[in-house]
């Protein structure tokens, strides 16, 4: 499991570095995602035959909010994993609970791929 934890931390760090290089904060308006850096250009438009037009505004809003919150979530998850590792390594009482929590995190992470 230690290898899986290190892989998770590597993936989170890579994601955080990547998030520093992409278009800044996104916002959704109707079925369009815009960004402060796009100067009026659209990043994405949710419509067309592959989507449900009633759902398009919700899709755009979710995509924009997901993009904005994802770096913070990755940073929080990395911190939680590192702290659980410390608890597992340094305390007798929390050893098994921390290990169980790390296993649950890894299970969820792998299922999302």
C-alpha cells in the first residue's frame, strides 16, 4: 500500500503543478464557460446533438465550479494523506484507524480513474 500512497501523492502534486498553468478562474453563463483570461472568448459551449439542452447550463456551471475548486481539493487531500501517514507511523492508538482511512482514500481514488 505504501507504493499506492506515494503514487497518489505524486499524482496530486502533478495536478497541483498543472493547475498553475491553465486558464484562470472560470465562470458559467447559460451554457457557456468563460474565463477572466479569455477576454470575451468562450472556453466551451455545452450544446449540440450529444447533449440535453435543458441540462447544458447545469453542465457548464458544474464544469466551471469543478475547475475552480479542484486545486484546493487536491491540496486538502494531499495534506490529509500526509497527516494520516504521520498518525499511522507515530501513534499506537491511531495506527489502524489511519491505515483504514488511507485504504478507503486509495479505493475511492482508483475507482475514479
